């Protein structure tokens, strides 16, 4: 699983039938304090967010590489909160 921030959305007029009703969001990987790293990529939104993660019930056997499976409200490392959703 990877931490990423949603930075936008995109529209595909043609996509696999298995993900036809899912939103496609543009995300960037983030570190544990919320700083974005790496290049943007597209992820299928399976939880209305605004690796094995891609094998959800909704996307099993579909041609996707990234799926949003949760929304992080806060992140705690070593007893300290390093990220809190605003």
C-alpha cells in the first residue's frame, strides 16, 4: 500500500467495462508528513475519495495498476501525529 494525495481528476470516454462507473483521480505519492513526491499517476477511486490494493472486489481482473482503497484522516508514527486531514 502507498500513501498518495489526490491532486485532480480526469475523464476517460472509453474504459474497461469493469470500471465504467468509477471515478479516475490523479494522485501523487506522499511521504508520512504529507509532502508530495514523484510523478502524478491515475488511480481508480473505489471509496469516493475525492500492488495488492488493485485487487479489490470492484477491480479484480481489470486492467488497473492503482486503486484508492481508503482515505487517511490522520497518520501517527512513533507516537507522533505526522499528518492530519484538514
